[in-house]
């Protein structure tokens, strides 16, 4: 007992007790807080994706956009464009660009989706920007098609045509057709404003409005859409329909008139 009392009075006794208490607390926290391990795993996975994405970027993108995505004379800076821009541009085959021009067209996708995700993770690490939307964000369940039509005609029809069939712009540029475009890519295009298109962030057009627009586009120009009047003639309405009627209808009448006049002249001679 005298030895124990002497140890209690030792100047280092309080320090030893404090260290033991901290060790016990740390052990209990590690045992009953598994979320910490999950968070560490997610962080490690994120770092791995960025590292792999940087490798892919240096091979397929750096020649135009620079090794650090800072941009060159052949390609713009990617700092701050966000993961959504990468997912759209690479996921639709527009990037890597096949050749320079006034506009980069859609083509066959070069990368797999996991590779696109890694490229997006790397570019997102260069600066804050729009993230890739979730399935819930671009889902059209419960969307208001009529409201989407109003928004589309106000903000998009002047370039894409009121039914989303696309149209020509100036200097060799064009608004692409929206037929068969994945809803996620439509959402990302509105979010990031690729090429000539203006961007519509949530402060300008909220998530519900974007869903309404997507629902309208898929209704009038989707995979299962059809025109009850027959050929859509570009979806331009009375202008193209009137031109069609004028050219072909009047042309047919002129042809019939010429035929009748020719046969009447022959009948008179005989």
C-alpha cells in the first residue's frame, strides 16, 4: 500500500492517467463509429479517381487544354467548368474533338462511362463547377409538359426549333437536334451551356423547370413521338407547310394545265 501511495504522489502519475483515458476514449470511438472508416474509404476512392483521371487527361485532352487544364490556343481553360461539362462533352462524343471548326459535332463516344467519371473527377478537382446531376434531378416523373413547352418556346425555340429539331446559326454553327438525346445530357447542357448555348443554372431555371423542359422535348421529339398530320416538314409550322403546298401543289396545277393545253391543241389540228 505504501508503494501504491508513493506512485500516486509521483509527478508523472496524472500524465499517465490522462494518456490512458485518451487511449480508452479513442478505442471506444473507433469501435462504435464505423462511418469514419466509410468516409476514409470514400476519400481514398476519390483521390484514386482523380489520379486515374489525370492520367487519362494527359493522354487525350492535355494537347489542347494544357497539362493542368489551364487552356491553350487550341482549347479553352477547364478550370471551374465542373464535372457536368465533362460528362456532357465526353459522354456525347463531342470530346475529344476530331478536328477544329466552328462547332464540334456529336459523334461516337470514345471513353467508357467509368473513364468519363474519372476524367470528370479530375477536371472537377481543378475548380468548383456544376456536378453531374443525379437520376432524381433529371427524372420527368410528375413533370409539367405544358409548362415545359412554354419555357422551351421562350428560351430555346429560336435556335432549336419549337419541336427541338435543331436549326442553322451563323458562321457555320448550328443548334443540334434533340431527338433521342439522353435526359441527363439535356439537363447537363442547360446547366453548363456548351458551345453556343447559354447556360441556365438553378438560379435562372430551377430543377423543376429543367425537368418540365425535358418532358416537353421527349414528348414532341422523343423516340416514340409522331406527327398526327403526317410529315413534320422540319416542325416549322405553317411556313414550311405553305411552301410545300405552294411548290408542289401549284407545280402540279401548272403541269396539268400544260398537259390540257397541249392535248387541246392536238385535237384542234386533227
